[in-house]
C-alpha cells in the first residue's frame, strides 16, 4: 500500500491562515474520498529563518491511485496552499 507524504514550509506569521486553508482542504478531500486518511503534522521547532515545516500524510484503504494523488495536488494549488510542495511516495518494508 502506498503512503503519500507532502511537505512544505510555512512562515510563522502565516501559520493561522495556512491552518485555515488546510482545514478547508481536508474537508474537501474527505467529501470526495470519505475513506482517505489524512494526517497533518509539523516539525516541533521552526527554522532559524522563521519557517515551520509542515507534512501531510495520506493513506487510502484501497490504495492511493494516480487520480487521488493528482487531485490532492490540484486542490492544494486551487486553494492557494504553499506552492513549493515536495511529494514522496513510500511503501511498507514489510508486507
């Protein structure tokens, strides 16, 4: 099963605004895929430049598809989430 990890930087001053966008983003994704598991996390300490690193983690019981992953990226762009989003896909070492 694939797990999608998406991470990006958020300026400390934009934390609340970004959190509001991420909440809307999660709700829209859950409407489209009710079984999509979404976890939002951040590193505990901001960088010296005043940036937080945020991570979105996605799992889907039937397996993430290209369609789901493309939709996640497109919706993030449409809602104005930080544009420098790095995405990586991982699979379990042990199955």
